[in-house]
């Protein structure tokens, strides 16, 4: 049974991604752009700094970061 996606803020999501090697490349307004130089074919990830991310957006962020829900929850 797959784990449920948590209701989480953009700021906490960015902190979790920083634990696996993403760094903040820039910020424009309320959006962060994270990059991971360690991975060769890694897309940059844009995260809005909202209080709650919608589940579809969080799912897409995890897909772009190549993370499962279980791996994300363990961070």
C-alpha cells in the first residue's frame, strides 16, 4: 500500500531536498529554484514558498527529484 503524501509547506520541502544534495540557485519573489550539481541529468526544481503545497504539485516535485513518497517521508 503506497504511503500518503503529507501536507507540507514549500519551505519544509526545500529543506528536505537540501538534505539530498539540492542547493538554492536563486529566489524570485516567493519561488525558490533548486539545483543538484551531483546528478548529471537532474532538472532544476521550482518550489513556491506557500504554507501548504497542493498534492499534485508535491507529487511532481518528488517525480522531478526522483524520490518516492517513502524516501521523502524518511528525510
